[in-house]
């Protein structure tokens, strides 16, 4: 019986690099630094209940959300892991109001890193799966110093994106535009090992994920679509099952593997001023890149997520993401007149 080969994430990254004969190794080094940060965050998340790291700092972030202590640790850990390697020219985080510049004493690289250090952190105290989301771009400007312009990008310009989910096991999922691959952290050896090669999301699922507590604020199309999913119809495999964790990474990860649709539509309490919740640069774009590489789809209901030109660092958008057929069906309901 032939044994399956053991592939570490480092080996996989190097093998991916070989697909590009002119690669310099800078991108590989960048991803290695990210995996080191992920291991550090995973360690703290897993011992959070024992290390007195849980709880609030007493501060709020740029979005008005209470900042958890673990949020602060994750943000600092990523910044410190990434600012001195010579691979990045600038960073931006969901937790920081402005861009994060590379200190003058460190060399500057040609890549841009945008990240949500700890998505779903409101669930920390309940021991619910949370995660880190990241997105990588090549520098756009040509001046001496990188600028905010290098961060305000379309999702189509991404060269890589991924997330790390801290759950019953720690798993890193990423794409460089050559499919989606998942790696599970083996704590006994401290390595991410290839566990999910070339992930493909089913074209249609049987799960929908949405916070129904917001139903009164949904637009009419979303209300009709969710009602449609609840109707019994064996020819279209309905009703769907509701599965909602309230942690974007966890909900997305489940649907990526099993199929289905995640919905976070805009709040239409004031129809003239709909308000979105999720961040384009730190959440929507990277997950959109991943799901498209896996054969799925990401939309606002009206347009492809990755076609949106970012106008500000903390821009928010509706996010409808998952199996292609499910997202297309949602768009039909959303755009009905």
C-alpha cells in the first residue's frame, strides 16, 4: 500500500513558486512570515481561557467595536512578524484607522498586506471558532514611499489571499490564483500539513447562513429569497438548512467545504441610506478571491465583489458569497423590480 506524501505548507509554497521561473523568492518569504504569525496567534487562542488574555481592553477600534485583548495581540503579532522581512512596502489592518508603514530601519519590499487580525473576536469568550483573514497585492506606486493608493485596490489585483481558522484544529487556507489549498496545523511538530488539496465548492448547496435577527432591516429581495429557501420543494432540494455561527471565517469555511451561501446584506432600516457591515479590503475581497478560485461566486447582489474599486481603507459592502448557483439565484431575487 502506497503511503500518501506529507507536504508542509513551506514545501507547498516553494512548489507553487517553481511555477513562475522568474520568481525571486520574496513572495515565498512573505507567506512564511505569515505562517509564523499564525502559529503564534493559534497558540494564544488555544490557551486563552488559561492565560488571562480574554476580555476587553477598555478601548474601541475605528469601527466603534469593543477591542478584545486577543484582537490587540493578533494585530501586534502580525505587524511584528511582517514589518522587518523586506517583503512589504506597507500594510493596513481592520484594527488601525490609517495605513501601517514599514519602519525606516527595515528594508522595503514590493508587496502590500491587508488583514483582519482576528475576525469573529466577539465570540472569543464562548470558545467559538475565529480567524485571521489576509490579502496580498503588488505595490502600485513608484515613489520612494508606498502610499494609501497602494492599499485602495480592486480585488482582481490580488496576488494571494487566505485565512487561518482557529477552531477544533487550526487550519490555513490560501490561494495564489492556482486553486485553493488547505493546511492543518499539527501541534506535535508545529507544522501546517496539506490536508485539503485543490478545494472546490459544490456548485449548489443546501445550507444558508444569515443573521435572521436582522430580518426587519433586509431589503425585499433578501426577504423573498430567504422565504424561498425555507419552502419545501423536492425538485430544487428545498428547504435549505440554516447554519449561522456569527463568525465570518467559520461560516465561510463550512460553506466552502460543503456548499451553500453566506449572506450579509445591507441594513435597509433607512431605504435611502442602506448601511453595509463587512469590510471590502479586509474581509470581502480576500474571501471573494478564494471562493472564485474554488469555483464559487461573491457578489453585493448587484455587482461582483472583486470588481469594486476601493475608495477608502474601511469601506463596507454587502457580501453574498458561496456556491455559484445559489449566489446567482439570490441576485435574481435581489434585482426583481
